[in-house]
C-alpha cells in the first residue's frame, strides 16, 4: 500500500474532528447578504439562514427575531452568500492520465480541493466508475471530502478509441448492448467522443432517445453540431466542430481537398487549416446554428479557460505556481511539455499564434450564443489538460466567461442554476432558498460587481456542514504537505 495513505487519513481525521460539532446540530448562519443568481440582486439588508438536516429550513431578515432559539449561531459577518458552484466538465480520474500510473491515494487528494474552493458538485466526464463509486462511498462514510458527482463512466468512441478505458463501438448493432451495460453499471449519462463513426452515432442517438437517457459529449468528426442538436445531444463540449460547420468552404474542408501549396509538415497544414476555417467563417451560418441550439434546448460547455491555458501556457504556468503546489506529483509532471499531449509544438510560434487566435474566436462564439439565449454551462476540463485546477479552475472559467462578454450574474448562472436545471436537480440545488440542500459559498466580496470576487472564499457549507476559514486553510495545507512527500 502506498506510503501516502497515512497522511491522507490524517487529513480527514482532522476534518472529521473539526466539523463534527457543526454537522451534529441545527444551526443558523447570521448576518449574510444573499445573492439571487436568477435576478442578479442582493438581499436588502442582511439575512439569517437556518439550516437543519443538511437543508435550508428558512431564510429570515436579520434582527427580526430568533426563530429557533436552540440553533447554534454562526456569525456571517456580512459575507456574500452564493449557491455551491458546479464544474460541469471535470476529469478527476482522467483516462489520459492513466499512463502516469496514478495511485488512488494521490487521486483522492484532488476531490477535497473542489469543495474547499466552493465547488460542491461536478459532472465527471469520463473515467472509471469504480473510482467514482469509491469517492461517493468514502464521502458518505466521512472518510473523504467530495463534491456531489454525476458521472458517465467510460467514453463511447469508435473502433480504435483515442484514450484508454473507452468503449470502442465497432458496429451500430452493438449500441443497445453497450448502453444497457453502462446503465447497469451505474452511468448517469452517455458521453460521445470524437472518433465515433456517423452511422454508429446516429444509432446511439436514436437508442438514447428511445429509452430517454441523457447523451452529451464531443460532436464526432463525421457529424455537425446542428445534427448533434437535432438528434438529442443535450450538451456539446468545447465548441467542437462549429468552425467547420460554419465555414463557407466546409465541403472543401471535410473532403480534405484543401490546396496547401508547398506546405508539407503536419503542423504547417494544421495552422493553415485553422486559419482557413476562421477566414471563411460565415456568420449567417453561425446564427442559424444558434437557432438550432435554442430550438432543441442544446446547452454548451465551452471550457474557455482550458483553451486559454493551452494558448498562453508559459505565462499561465508562472502565474499558477501557488496552485501547482497542491497537486500530486503525477499531475504536476503531466502538465509539462515533456509529457503532455496538449503541449506539443510549443517551440513553434505559428502554432502558438493560431491557438491564441482560436481562443478569441471562441470568446466571440460564447458571447453570441449567450446574447441569443443559449444556456451556457461552466466546465473546466480539469484533468489531463494543463493548468485546469480542481476548484479554482471554476473561478478561472467564470472570469473567462465575463471577459468573453457575459455579465457577472450570467457567468454565475453557468455554474449554479444552469447546471441544476440541466441535471434536473433544480429542486435541491442552484439557488439559495428554503428547502434546498444547504450547499453554500461565503465570499468576502460581492461577485455581482466583479466576478473575480468568487476567489474570495471565506467559508463553504456542503450538505449543511460548515468548513470555516480556519478549517479550509488547515486541510489545504495538509494536502500541500502530503503531495510534497
């Protein structure tokens, strides 16, 4: 057994000791300013939030009366309260990282970092269901601090899958048995991947619709985003295939009849092709695609911060040095050009320039979709992609959303009410309201005036359990020490 297991146990024994008093009783969080993420308004004056059995019992104006005199009192000191945040594209057990042979105790160190930074729920977008079940069980038994996890399990890809652990579907006739098996093993939804052949994708979409089971993912190379929307892909990830569909030279591109001139190398041709798609981008086609998204209720997870970290990796690696110190060695190692598939060709300035130009195009796409009313989901692609951190990655994504043109409240919606609605969990999550699960984040500063204020996390409440400032920093410090051993 790994020698790192003991420090991890020590961390969570400390956690259990620290929070036991709060979790064991009903309590009231006094004198806080509640952020309404639906309207973008603050509560007038301060509020007291009464919490019982892990849920919000009621919210009352501060000072009106002590509704429940036996409740333990926790002073909120005028902090701003938002709902617990969601990362709708996370990979704490990323199959791309399996080549690094990560140990379970090392992976376990990633989960608490979501919660301690205010991310109380994640959509796990590929990995081992065994690991997901391990985390869920450990969380329920009080052995590990974990966010709520909604998970797909393995990717559904073509006959020669891109990543380890994927299910390669060789023929459309296999679709029903593959899907039934995944559901039996506990998948909450299906995730499509890029190499899935067109006919297999169409059969998968038809079967998912027939049994009314959610299907999301990468738009396959042989499918257009508008077709994916029409066939029931309820969320599309990373803005993939949009440039191709909206190019006025689409047929030339998909048939690979591009005139590359005297360009010979793969990287030169990649740069040329990306520039061609952007130069031939047809805004009328894009607006028609947006209408298709709205018609079919398709939601989009752009993972802007992932694209940004890849495009400006060198500067971001320096600025993110603090958060790197909380990561296990296998992940820090993989987030370097020596090992990472996403960091190839960093010595080629044309390649870096095209990544940066693409990013500005993605910002434009997100702004246009948001303006038109497409629901946007906050996702980081935390895992193998460099500098996409557990927890703080959501803060980075919200910043990227605002820089792309969303208002702070619209950005907050991508990580709160939009995920709750998408996952059909709105009864329990997404807003600060009576009856909801008590997943709350206390901030020192108002996120409605500056989205960067989501970084000013003071305390976190998950399922009614308070992790105050001292507890948060103490656990984070223990994690930092554990990963350095």
